């Protein structure tokens, strides 16, 4: 188990920041949906066709992740909240022990 921190968008007063113990081997999107994290919609279930699992990954972990594939980069062009340099699709991040303490900011909107 590793600890993941989800930070609510500043304008979102309906949900507080949360920290969960998550299983390694699953994707960040799977961990988020398993814990009903508000702000991760994951409409396509991880097929990389919806962009509704968009997150902003904080350092030091952002630079430790494998780089996004060309397909992930293309999908990030269609996210509801404009992408930033640390934008990733959470369905493409596999949780490993090295990601213990990972903190991600949730976008203001996924639709
Ligand atoms: S769950 Fe649809 S792109 Fe990640």
C-alpha cells in the first residue's frame, strides 16, 4: 500500500482534500474511483478516449513518471480544464512503491 493525496480544485467547495492508502499495480484512476474521489470521472474506464481522468501531478513525482505516450499527449489536448506542463491522465499512471506520497491536484472540471 502507498499513500496518495488528492487535492481538490480551489473553486470546488463540495469536496475536501483527501489522502488514501492505495494498492500498487493499479492505475491512479482505478485508485481514485475505488475511493470515490470526486473530480475523477473516468468515463471511458481507462481506454484513453475521454480525458476525464485528468490530474496535475506535483513534484517530486511528476518528473519521475514515465513520459506520456503520443496518444496520452493527444488526449490531453481535449481535456475540459486546459492542460498544464504537469498534466497527466490518471489512467496512464501505474502506482508503484516509488510513488508513495504522490500528490495530485484535481482540475476544476472534467466536462
Ligand atoms: S479514463 Fe478515460 S482517458 Fe483516462
